């Protein structure tokens, strides 16, 4: 493998600013604040130009200088550069001049944006000498770790609550991952997973590898800017679970502005949650800079985090960019999923329904003005959450093997729709 | 005298008797903010608490601390806190992601 230059400088505490070496560590020893990767932007500015990018493959790794690996990446080389679709039909339905869909429902290989963060975490894990990777997850993260680890020949441990639905378990077992179900209530399982992460010398992607892992989300922002013709969108709507994706979309936009890859423009980042798990949007609407933990009760399982680790930073990012936060009910989530599918042919998971539903609300309220342009970030595929819409999208109509009966059905349908 | 092997000397401590450190976030509901919960905890359980960050308002109390003690005592202390209504999470908050 070709040895290349590192553009990373250090890990830095987001609370106190203390710096640490670029190892597998994630919290500041002083105040336990989260660590984040800092880069040598002067060096990056000399290397990462629009001209240099033009000749690179269309994957997330075309922005390698701004992703936390030292050598060339080794895991998930095809991840990213998902379509950015101009959604004219949905724009008309929502009442906005211009609308774009960033479609990570077709991200490779596991059909969610998690492939971005996982490919970064696993590439960095290999650089640091790990041969075993792990995560604790109830869905998309587990699938992505299992799939990407399999393709890279890494051993994978996936920890899940023991009562998780069979379908979600199969999506990890098929790749040969060691799936461990843990009995107990959620907080107990969560604390045990943290202990396991601390005790075993593995690369736990969302624990000791988290500073690197989280950086992968920035690639979604880089792609949006490039695909819009080097423009940062005025409005971006992002769903929030831990809040990490929203903060990294902002970091991605601001890195491109800092490097002069896009002109300075106003960019507001709006956060979307399900009403059944809305600690961040509730806090924002109440004008608070902290959130209260909640017990999740929503069909949007991939957003069901009652104590969002990056909630404080997401609130800050929304406020500082002049964005808003809103939430939608389960019925509004299903309606959002249908709208996206019927207007644009995109079947998103429930989190996508949250994003569309919140965008609809913000446009109707004038928070996103009708004459503006907006990007909606869709993070996962609808095939993963079929249960959420089962029984809500109609039934096939049955007929006998008779042409006359079919003609009658069509005639009746045309009368109804006329 | 031949050197003792690593395992022949002392008996190995049972897992729950081993000393450990736990880094935790405690979130207090408003009704507990005036109660000296951590003082009570150290009277009841032989654990050492070391606060690293805290933010207290009239609506919520959030404390980030380190517990030092035997595993069994830390587990019992956490159980007592949860019974009072304090939410106890690892320093990473949600390790289980979607």
C-alpha cells in the first residue's frame, strides 16, 4: 500500500481544547469531553483543489485529505458519491421553488449513510493495527460494520439488545459477524457495551474510534457542495439521532468554505426528529441550550436515541447557522415516506419520512421561504423498515383470470380518477 | 527460594471484587437537584467519586464523574441512583446506535 502524507494534526477536546495523539481514544482525560480530529488546513489547501478533484474516482474518498486516514483507505473504497436528485415533483407538493434530495438510501454496500462513517472507522482501525472491530447497534450501524468488515477480512463483533427483531439480526449474521444479544433493560445493556469497549483491545467503531468514525459524515456535505456546482445550499434539512450527522454536515460545509472550494454564502442547517423522540427539537423550540433525556416511542427506530451524545453540539450548530428544529408524528412520518416515494421514486426508511415531514412543516411555516432552495438528506433505505408502512399503503386488487374483469376494473378506476 | 509463579501466590479476586473505574454521566430530574445525592451515595457505598464536569439549573442537573471502587459496590451504587430517578449513562452516552 502506498504511504501517503497525513493531513491530521491531533485529536482535540471539544470542551477544553486539550490535544491528544492520534490513537484509538475518544474522551479527554481531564473533563471527559469528546475528542475531535483537527487537520493541517494550510497543507490541505495546497493539495485539495477543484482541479485535483476532477480526476479522482467518484467515491467519498475523493476528499481523502479531509478524512482521518494516514495511508490510502483500505475499507469501503466504493462508498459514497450517492445521487443528488433535483426533486421537482416533490418541490411542487411541498410548495418550494427548488428542492434536492441527497440519496444515501442507495449508499454502498449496506444502503445507509453509516457506510460512510464505518468505512472511515475501519480504514483507520487497520492503520492502528486492529484485527477485530465491534459496535453496539440496533440496525444500520450493525449491518454496515458486518458488511464492511467482511469485505475487508476483519473479525466483527456486533452487540445487540436480545429482544431485537429477527430481520435486523439476519442483516448482520449473513456477513458472518459474531452477533451477541444482551438481555436487560436498555441502560444496563448500554453501560455493559461501554465496559466491553473499554476492556477489550478492539476497535469499537462508535466508542474508542468515534473521533475518526464521526468524520466520515462530512463526506455527505462535501458531495452536496460539489454536486450543486460548488455551492453550499442555503437550507439543509438533516434528521437527528445522536445529532452527530448534523454537526458534521456543518463542519463539512465550513471546511470547504475555509479552503476556498465554495464561495461564502449563508447556510442554515435544520434538524428533524420524530415527536416520539425529540429531545433536541424540543430543547431548540423552548430556547434551551441543553436537552432533557426522553424515553423513545416512535416508528423511526433509527432516530430513537433518548439521550443524544451530540445533542448539545447539534443545538449549537442549529442556532449558530440560523436554522430551526422541528418534529413530526408517526402518521406524518409515514406521509413523508409516501410523498418521497410517490413524487420521486425514492423509498426511504422512516428517518427519511421524518426529514421530508419536517421540511414540509418548515416550508409551510415560512421558516424555509418558498422562493428558496433546500437540500434534504435521506439517510437509509425503506426496505429496512417495511413494518412501518405495512397496512398503510393500500392492498393489491385481485381479479379472476378474465380480461372482462380487468377491463371493468380499469374503467371503474378511470371513472374514479376523472 | 524459587520465584513464585504469577498465579501461585494470592488467590485471584472474584470479578465483582476487583477494583475498577467507571466514567459516567448522571442526569438528575428537577426534584432531586436540592438533595445531596452524591454525599448520600458515598455514605452508603464504599466508592470514590470524582466530578469532572457539571451543569445544574432549576430544571435539570447533569454531572460527569468517575467512580472508583469494587465492581460490586459500583453496580450497587448505580442501582441505588437509578431507583432514586437519576439516569446513569456511560461517558459516551449512547453506545448502542441505530
